[in-house]
């Protein structure tokens, strides 16, 4: 047994910081959440499915949690990837102003991201061609890294990396401490999110599912290079989310979190709830104009689905003590 | 510190069987491999990249290992999924003989799997329509489970689940004990492999990359159901393997293993070798007519690439003490 103990300790030395965070999270879980029905519902669910004596017990290998990103894990006013794409387009337009002739690019330039839903396939291909032509995966990652180092939010005047929701980062940690594997499943670009997912959320690249462009492994200067193309691979929104969860994970999520804006997470939460056995779904409601932004869905579909299906609604205003970490420091 | 120790032990109780296997693997790694250049090369590489004092040290989060399945982790004479598809087609042909009119299905019925490469898009769609029409993911999984419970290899007379290569299963364990995350990246169908990947290889469904059909999340009898369609999603072979590794993992593999047959793994191994920093590539050569099967590639491309690029060639005849576990029991 002493060999086993020694070996177990060796294995865990590498994860010591995570373990330390984990213990404080066990003693006082979700510290940035107000006491109330949302916090209680989460903790009760996790207690129940991790209790081996319970008929609702879920083995560790099935504890899959999926999170939307924009508006669920970080703020989406403006869409952060939209700001990145705009910075790329501005750089490219300085060299070649004709790229701005596309109606989609003109709409994006005016902040009308919703135009993506109205765009034709030709518009999308044109945008991807402008963004990706001749760009290798390595170069793309460098562009994303440069953006996050310098760009700041237009109203809040902080780097975009400060716009993660502290209570949600705590929730990710809390679930991991309780044996969950945490995943992102977002409409955002998979390669864009992967650059910061480990740093911001403790989620490694292989647990990020997102929208993607098709790529090719093609000869270039005597070697083969993985290269982005102008063809859309997958637009990971609405009913495509369950399809991609199945492709990447192959298991029903036990825990699924989305937010109010466009109904983009309803299918993912519906899919999670269809697993046989217990599951938990939550919808973040953006109702705090003072600390973040207040907005609703035109058709109220996400909140209606939450009410109809018994999903937990999380109110930023009422359920979160802190929204962004940087706001706490401002109070100090 | 005592809290940390107790917590570390708690975390590892769930993985105790794996730890026990791991320790025996540490004391006597790769027991079914003969001493020789292949076994030494693998152990030397792993020792080197796990040594924190070495300039070749690779942190745990980057230790990604990818394995082809057919011919690399289990035998591919015949292709096991081919046998499954044939069993499905025979069941369906009993009800509707007209399905056999497709030239692709006739070729498959005669064991000519290579015809898939000559098949037209219409042939493939027709095959997928025959196999998938009206089949939900849950029903498909049940069909695969039923196949593995009853079907046996035509010459070897053992269940197909007995046809994993014992030295390769040991290699997977050895890499995991050394901090690697092990993945399958195979031309086989992702949903087919996932049914048995945990049981046979200790690889969970979310670490299996394979060929796929497109699916839809569609309304059916008052709920939404994830359903297979007749459209090919991805044929995960040759240059598509690096593309799908990037899509699913987002990191260069440190360790990549394939086999001689059709050159299907050359691109994946090339991609792995392009990572900056150390990496290891190996090709299994099927040269043991007595214990498995002996076959070569028409153009010898895989072995030529191995020689040109310094990939380790693994000879089943010379490097493996045991091929299949069941053969060991026969000797007892």
C-alpha cells in the first residue's frame, strides 16, 4: 500500500495548484454566488449525483459538463470575436480597400453581427477568403494572441481577457473538483477560443467545440502545412450544438449551461435533458445593466424553454455577488 | 499538508485499478515486447521527454498520443467494421433484396472493401441510406453491441474483441502512466469504435476520432432525436487525419502510431513529426503469417516514408512476444 500511496502522490504533484483551489472550493463552494435558489440547486444537484449511496449517482466517466462561451462564460457585448474580426478586417482594408465592398463585411464593420444569419453562402465564403487566404494555423494563432494582448473593451476599458464571469469560472472549478470534465460548446471559432481557454477557464484545447473553417493538409515549400480555407466547416449554433457534442464527446452532457440572447443554446440544453438519468440545465439571464449589460431575446424563447422544461434561470443581478474580478479590485 | 495528502488519495481511489496496472508497467514496461531496437526506442523516448532535467522535456498537457486502429491496435484481416457492415446488409437484404443492386454493396458483399476508394459519391450515399435510414444513435449502438457479442473471426474462430494486439494495449497503458493522453485516430467509424474503445483500450469515447456520417437533431414523436443521415461527414483517412486531429485536439501529437497497408497513416505521422520539439512515430509491419497475417503495401509507401523520415518500424514477427492474449492462453 505504501508504494500505491507514494505513487498517488507523485501523480498529484503536477496538479497541486488545482488541488489547492479545489479544497477551498470544497470548503466554501461558489463564493461569488449569493445564497439562493440558483446556488442551492447547483450544489444540491452535484451532491446528489456524486453520492454513491444515491440512486442518482453518476460515475465519474459520465460527468460531462458543456458550457456555451459568449454570454455564458464571458461577456458578449460586443461579441469579442467580432471585435477580433473587425481588427483583422481593418488591417487588411488598409492594404486593400476593395475588401469592404462585401455587404456582409460592411454590416460587420457597423457592428451588425446578426447579419451573419442573413448572409448568403457567397458572402460567408468571401469573408472567410478575406480572413484566411494564405493564413496557416500557426499564423492565425499569433494574430489571436496579439489581439488579446492589446485590445480593450470600448466602454469598460479593460482587456477582453478581464471579461470572464467570476461566478462561472468558480462553477467550472467546482464541477471539476467533483469529477466533471468541463467542455466549451460555443458558436465562437474553435481556434479563436482555444488560444485562451486554458488560461481563462482551465479548459484544454481538446475540450473546446466551436465553429470551424475547413482546413487542408497541403504541400508548401517542401513540407506539408495545415492551412485554413475559405469554406465553412461547421457553424456551431442551435441544433448543430448537439450534433457536434455527439461528434466530439459521444456522450450526453450531464450539465449544460447557456444564456439568453438568440436561443442558441436551447437545442444543447434539450439534448442534455434527454439523457437517461439525472441532468442539470441552466440559462444565464443578462439583467444587470449596472455591472454588465441588460438585454432580452426578441421572442423570449430561452426563458420560455427554461420555464417549460424546469431549467435553472440564473439572474446576474440577483445571483452573483461579483460579475468580473476586476470590479472587485476597483472596490478595494 | 495532511489535508492535501488525504485529498490526493481521495482523487485517486477511483483510478486505483489503473494505478495498479501502471505500477507493474513501470517496474517492467511493455512485457509482451521482445528486447530490441523498437522497445528500446520507445522507452528511451518516453524517459527523455518525461525527464524535467532534459531539454527535451514535454509538459504533461502536451503529451498527446494518437493511434490508428485497424491494423495498428487490432487486426484488420478482415476489416472488423467491414464484417459488421456485411452482417447489417445481410439482415436488411433478407427483408429487401433490391438493396444488393448497388455495385458498391455487391463489392462489399464479396469482401472488396478497397472498392470504397473507387465508389462514386452516389454509391456512398446509397450505402449510407441503406444502413442509416431511420436509425437513431441509440439503435445504432445496440446493433454494434449485438455484433460484438456474437460475431467471430472466420479463420481464427474467436470473437473480434479478442483481436486487439496485446503489445499495443500495453503501449497505451505505458504512455498513460507516463502522463500521455491516448487517442484513436482511425478510418473506422467513430460510433462503431466508441462502443468498445474503453473496454478494449481504456480510451474513452471523447478521445476517439474516426469517419463519421452527418447527423441531425430533429423532431420525432414530440421530442428531438439525434439521427444518422445518408450524408458522409468525414472519411478520416490519409490527409484528412491531420485535419481531424486539429479539429478535435488542437495540438500536434507527440506520439503517433500507424501501420502498413494502404499508406493511410503517412500524413498523420508526418504531421506529428512537424511539431516543434521531440516527437515519436512508429509503423507496425504485418510480417507474421504464423501468428497474425503477412501483407505488404503495393507501393511500399509507408515503409519508404518510415525509412526516409526516421520513423520506428515495428515488426510483429521480431518485436512482439505475444500478438493476441488468447494465443497465450492456448499455450498454457
